[in-house]
C-alpha cells in the first residue's frame, strides 16, 4: 500500500511530480532546483497540451520528471488537488517508479489544506477493489511483472514537499491527520464493498470488535433475543425476515478526563432487498451498499485514539438484513419502537428509519452533547443534491450549517436541506403515532430525516443522508465503488469540538 511522507527535500526519489498552471508556469521546478531542457521546451511550446489533469513525462537523471496540469489555480478545490495527486502517483507507478516526490502543495495553496488534499487524494486514490480478483492485472511495461510482484506498477512512497517555516509545521500536522482520515476512509470502503454473503450483521459486529481490541475502544453487541426482550421493536421488525440475525453494536471510546460525549450512529442494512415491498431487480445488487453508514462509523472509531481525540465518542450501528420470507414484516404491520412510539410500516422498504429510530433511543441513553447519524436513507437524496454532495439536516439549523462548513474543510462536500413542521406532518400515522412513509411524493430526504428527528427529541442532532454519493462509478480520486461519504465530515466535527 502507498505510503505518504512529509519531507523538506526529496530523498532518493526516482520521480518528481510538479504542477503546471494554465499560464504554463511550473514553479515546482525551482522548488526542486531542477533543470530539464525537454520539460522547459514543452512548457514553451503551446502545442504541447498541459491543461488540467494532463500528465507529461520527461526522462530526468535515472528517473522521471512528471508535469501535472493544474488548470486555473484559482479554481482549485480539495477534490481537484486530490485528483491531481492521485493521477501523478499512478502515472509514476505505471512508469515503474517506487518513490516519488511532489511539490504539488507548493504548486497549489502552499498550506495545510493543500497538504491534506494531496495526502488524501494519493492514499484514497491508491485503493483499487481488487482483493477478490484471483489474478492481478498485467502491467503494460512488463506483462509478467504482476506474477512476480503484486505491487508491480504501483508507487510505494509519495514524499510531499512542505513549505518552509511555520506553514511547514502546520502542513506536517495536516499530513499526519490526513493519513488517519484516509486510513479510515479506505477501511470503510473495504468493509462496504464486502458483499452481503460475507458481510452479515454478525460479521460486521466481529469487524467492530477486532478494531476495538486493536485501537482502544470497548465494543458491546446485542443479538436478536436480547433486542426483542428489551423492546427494540422497530429494529427487530425489519430483521425478522432474515435467518442472519440482527445485531446492535455499541462502540465506546472513552478517554480519561473526557468532558463531552458525542454519539455517531450509522445505518447498517447489510442487504436491502426492500423486504415484502420488494425492490425491482435492476441494480438491486447495489443494496449491499446500504450498510455504508455503519462501515463509516466502525472505521471512524478506529482512528480516534491515534488522533488524540479528548472527547468520549460512542459509535452505534444497528445491523440487519431486509429480506422477504414467510417470517418477514408485512406492509401495514404496527411495531413499537424502543422509546414507546408506535409505527405503521406502510412500506417495508423504508427500513432505514425504523432501525435508526431504535438506535437513536439507545444513543440518547448516553446523554450526549450531540448525535450525528449517517445513512443511505433515501433514493430521493441524489435527486435533491446530486452525486457530489451529502445532504445535511438537523434539529438546529446552526449545527447543520456548521457541518456544511466542516464538509468543505474535510474535502467531502455537503449541503443543507430543510427540516420543519410540514415534514413532521407527513410522518404522522393514521392508526399509530407515526407511519414510515409519507403519502405525498415530495422532499423524500427531508421527510425521512424528520422521521429520525422524532427520536432525537431534545438532543442536538444532525442527519447525513449519504445515499447521493456513498458509492460512485468513479469520480475525482475515487475508484468505482464505495466512497465512505460522510465519514470525513463527522471526523472533522469531532476534531473541531
Ligand atoms: N436504502 C434505500 C435508499 C437508497 C435507494 C439508497 C437507492 C441509495 C440508492 C432505502 O432503504 C429505501 O429503500 N428508501 C426508499 C424509501 C421510500 C420507500 C419512502 C426509497 O428511497 O425509495
Ligand atoms: Mn429500503
Ligand atoms: Zn435501505
């Protein structure tokens, strides 16, 4: 796996990655103290394309010099800088290089935010979901190389050249943080991409336990019998159609002297067929991704100690499979949630809010300063905010807006959606307190959020509907597959508390 190191000068690098802006200036050449006639000629020749995302290679010493097109420096973002770092690192690997050094931080924003973007882009970008392939792909340079070395064609180390002085100190810190953020993101992505025949609720609970032992947090797991006995009626109702029993996992990172308690809740539907309200077959396989909120939560817990987080952080994941069977919940069933609320299940496919209802009641027993949940809750989310944003809502607008700001800083963009009485109204039941779908067809994400809000009561709460961008066909530096959307937003908030 790729390693990212902050450096003040390159050390035995066989490749140098330098940004070139839309004015065809490459200040990084000077930062590295490089003279390369071929690169200089290319910069001077307007016929050589060097636009955003273009990568051109020039032999340099015993290795290579790569010019990476930045486009208009004023238009750069976290996502774009990360994309360039990933492109550069991959191009270096494809040329057979093992150690590259880059001046991309100096070539872009020259600060901690640029360092974060380069580090995350390179590390998150380096993950391909090839662990299930029985044969590794051939590399162009040497078709047999992959057989000898599974990491053939892959860069091993990316040295990030830091700015001088105080900015350098801040940038070094940013690398250290970004390394752990990227580790959590990749951990979540690998958990998320594990198919449902492996990633059952019990398997997920084991994954949480393993991380607890390794990374210093306590893990408690409740199973079907206990959950039924204790009145988690909404959660158990969803799970009753599956032979793979539900689990409620509570992860508790509790450092000495902690003053605040923060609770993170992640939707963990290991497979969402829709239940008796069965989904259409087209792309149903994507519903193995309906556990991404839970994967994010488990992976996030794994980095808190190493980040030196001073607050108590409790991670809660309700884990179920939503399947049809002779034992499954029927449309029209009325269940009683943990907090006593009665719910008419008008559509068994609106299961996320049901399991979250009970998880929220459990979350409130910790008397937290706030609760944030992450959930692939509604298909409407992508319609509302598109595949580039997470939808953020809550019972205090100020808190939701704070999370929008956090999302920008973290490089995982989100946008604020409304909450209010009109949405609460849509969730009122005819024969029970609530019903799990509204009979209007509008603002599905806000209505879904409002259902969860009912269970937050007077606790400060925010909801990240991540269904919009929790997986991708391939965007920015993300390979096709899960993106861990939302994880970095919540992490940013925890670090800012
Ligand atoms: N897990 C789905 C939401 C989803 C659908 C996420 C597609 C990503 C892509 C959720 O459980 C669901 O089925 N929601 C329903 C709710 C509806 C029945 C009110 C939906 O969005 O259609
Ligand atoms: Mn569903
Ligand atoms: Zn679902």
